[in-house]
C-alpha cells in the first residue's frame, strides 16, 4: 500500500507509478492527496449559491472532476497539477449544477440583458458606464438594477468546460495548450485576448478592480473581502457581478471579432 507523500519528488514518483506503470494504488494515493483541492474549490463556489444547493453535492461533483484531472494530466509537461485540477474540479461542479437546472431561466435572461447592455454601451462610449446609464438603457430604476445584480450573482461563475461557441464542442480548456508550441495563429489570438482583457479591467471601477483582485488573485472569499473593504457582503456580491458582466461583455466583443470570418 502506497502512503500519501507531500514532497514534489515523491509526487513525481507517484505520477510515474500511475502513468508509466499503471499502478492503481498510486492513483488512489494521488486522489487522497489532492482531495483538499475539492474542498477548497467547493467552498469558493458555494458563495452566493441558493440554499437548496448542498455542499455535499458540490464535493461529489468535484471529486469526479479530480479523478478526471488525474486521469488526463500529463506529468511530463512540467505544469502545475494543482492549477490544472482546480479548473477541472470547478468545471465538473458547475457542469453538475447546470445539469440539475439550478439557475432559473429568468435569472439567466437577466444576466444576459445586463451583459449585453455593458457590451453595447461601453463599446459606444469607450469607457466604463455608470449604473445610471445601464439603468436608463434597460429602462428600469437604479434600485431595480441593484436588485437584478443580486438576482444574477449566482450566474457569474464560468466553467472552462463551457463551449466557446454554443454550436461547437471546443471549450476554453482546450485552448490551454503547451506554451512552448509554435502556433502563430494562437499567439496572435492570445495577444489580442490579453489586450482586450487588460483594457476591460482598466474600465472597471476602482472598487470592482479591488474585488476582482482579492477574489481571483488573493483568493479571499466575498465575506472576507467585505471585511477588508468595510462593505456589506451583498454590496461586494454586486460589485463582483458587475465586474464579471463587464468583462464578459468585452470578451464577447473579442469573440465576435475572432470568429467573424469563420
């Protein structure tokens, strides 16, 4: 029986035993060792989800994602398994929730309306638009807009396993290729994608940028961010939703340009 080990070298030994020798015990040990990743991702995704979604369900979906990651990971490429597995776990959880139809269609429609509004107005004005401008465009009051943001907070989670285009099977994860590979077309698209994303982040308000930074880079929870910024959790949730919808609008413009000729 192989006991869990923690060092990088012992991890590599386990990967070799599983991938090269097909030792099932090594695979089981890897699963046991990386189970904390499932708990970590599940806890982050649980933020803002409806109360009828149980943590046990998230963990169950996440474990399937972890197993899939261990089966598909190429240990010889020199990549960090934790990063790869986290995306796989996250994608598996979200896909599992979607299959359960956990977000009402009306909520998804609200999110789409806000996203489209950000996309059109910010392209038109070439700057970050205000809540008042969005509200006027949607023909609702600002208080109604704030309520919409609260309603759509649970939809601002995106899976890398989600298709880039609805009619095709290619996913965002499929674009995570070896950086050493020489692919001019990919490099060009990557450059413009990064440029688009950078400009989109610049158009976020200061508070939105702080929330994005603390949530996605510092990996704080929304409640922890609320304490740091001395704001209510609901306000942080609104800022997060607005930031994500703004970024989605910008990336959708990039997607339209990228696939326009195809």
